[in-house]
């Protein structure tokens, strides 16, 4: 490694007053939020995790894409009978299950987004924040958003 | 043969005795000799260092920091004192201060792999994983077989999800330093990754016998005892493959089972459904209850 690179390596990274990296909500909390609150709920909790990690700018494109894909998925599920291609695909009657399955898929993508931090926290046994307030809040947001998209955006 | 008391020894002999006791981890005895030595020579750098080190070992970090500052006021360039200061600052939450200390040490000792490891560990704890990797790479260039270097390299690989690189580093660590504590931890991690929790428990129990005061190893033994309990056997797939397995099972029950159930009798369908609910409940409740029972 060149001297310039060594000098770069020996440049301080932490600002004065920097604390240990903030802990984010666990995968269990995210998964349960997805299961009970739907895709918008887990997107909201992932956004909270991004804010805690100070990574909002980096994660916004992915979160926006997930939200857009969720709206598209809800549109397809709600309007399945009227979308030209859909008659070729036989959907189960219980579309709520499909929304839940989609929420779990969104959870999977969100887990990949912060997997490095999750692994680091589990190896360093970092205590996690209490998931209940944020989890319940995100579940409520998720339920409201899902209803909004189904009833208003895709009437 | 009776041991000579601290007040009976000359300073040099007392210092030698302190070093011997510290090597053997006989900290209570060492602290008596240190106290006696500091009464006679309050500015003794080695004794101030050992006093601070003892306090650090026994989690009296604030006292340790005070002693280290006294030491560095006498000799600001004292290497062991500065090394201990960097660790203490991190433990007391002054991460920026700890970083400054590591950087100043590295500027004075640019070829020390141990210092790159110390700085790298701080970066990993503060989630600066890329910088931690670069620091570990520098440490590897200087001492590729050092146990701390290999352990931190393995840890960085595990955090990054590079399982095969982690295995390579940790196996090298075990091969070159079979008697080191870091090798024990590395072996436990590798065995757990391969699903061999019982073997990992045996290694952890050996480590605990060698270091009975270590709360870290005790926690590892407790965790592994729970994981390897006979009543946890049905939960092996969840422990091994985590959330992907749990979600996969849910998908099967939600989408595939209703299709298959059409060809089954109602008693079988009810039986499978009830079994699944009981399994879900058991997977949530039992792992939390078991540690209180064993």
C-alpha cells in the first residue's frame, strides 16, 4: 500500500462525541412487522433502521423501489380479473395470503440491505433496541397504507 | 515454602514478583505487591501500568483511566500506557478519543500489526467495516500468522458474509495457535457454522475449565447448552437456516398444503394443521423458557 493510502487509513473517521454504532431492530422484529403489518410496514421499519444507521440517502432508492413494486403488486392483486394477462394466471382466492407472501419477500430484500450490520451486531452481541413501539407503529402504518392503496389508489 | 510478603522485598524483586503473579493471573496477590510498591515509589511506571491493567481486568475502568493518565503525565510516550489508554477509552465510550490514540501509536510504530488490529477492532465495533478490512489487510501484510490478526480477519469476513475466506483465516489461526483463546473462539464459530453445536459446546467447556472467571465463555457455554438440549432437536432446521427456513415452511403451509389437503382426509388435514400450530408455538416459547429451567 502506498504512503498516501496509509495516510488515508490513519485519517480519523469518528467525529468527537461519536458513540458506538446505533443498534437496529432485529430480523425477528422486521419479520413479525412484515407478517402482521404487510409490505408497507416492513418498508417503514427498514426506513427507521436506515435512519438509525445514518444511511437514509443510500437506502432511499431501494425503499422507493420496494414501495412502488408493492403498489404495483397490490394493483395486480386487486384488479386481477380486469388485467388482460391475469386470466392466464390462476390466483388463489385468498389474496390476503398473497399480500402476506409479498410482505415476506419485501422483508427478505430489506434483510439483505442491512445484512452486514445485522451480522456485526450479532457477533458483537450488541443489545437491540426495544422493538415494540416502532414495530406496533409500523404495523399500524402498514395496515393503513395497504387499505389506502387498495381502496383509493386502485379503486 | 512460604511466600515473601511485599513489604520484605526490595523494589526490583517486588517488581519481578508482580510480573510473575500477573503472568499467572494471580491478580489478588499482585494487587497487594503493587500497592506496597506504589507506596514506596508512587511514580513507578511499571507499577502504575500494572495497577491500571489490573483495574481494567476487573472492570474498574474509570480507576484504570485515572492511573493511566498519571502514568502518561510522567511519560507521554509510554507505549504500554498508551495501548491501554486506547482500549480504556473505547470501553468508556470515548471512541473518537480511542481512535486518536490508535492513530498516534501507529504514527510512532508504523510496523506494528497489533496496533492495526486494535484500530481495526474499534472500526468494526463502530460499524466502519470497510476501514476495518483495510486495517486488517495492513496487519496481515506485517504479520500474517499473528493470532489476533487472523481472528479479526475472520471476524471481518464473517460480517461481510465471506464464509470461505472466514473459514480459511480461522482454520489458519487454529493450525498456528492451537492453545490460544482466540483459536478456541474461532473453532467454536466454525463448528457452529457447520451445524456441529455439540462439538462447539465441548470446546467451550474446555475453554471454561481453562478460564473459569471468564463471563464471555460462560455465556457461550450457556447458549450452547440450550442449543444442544435434547428438547431443541425439532428446532434444528430453524437454528441452522434461520428465517429463510421459517418463511419457506410458512409458504408451504399457506400455498402448497391447501392444494395437497384436497386429496387427504379431514382428520389428517386437522392433524397436520394442529401439529404446525403447536410447532410454531413451541418454536417461540420453548427457547425462551429452557434457559430458566436448565
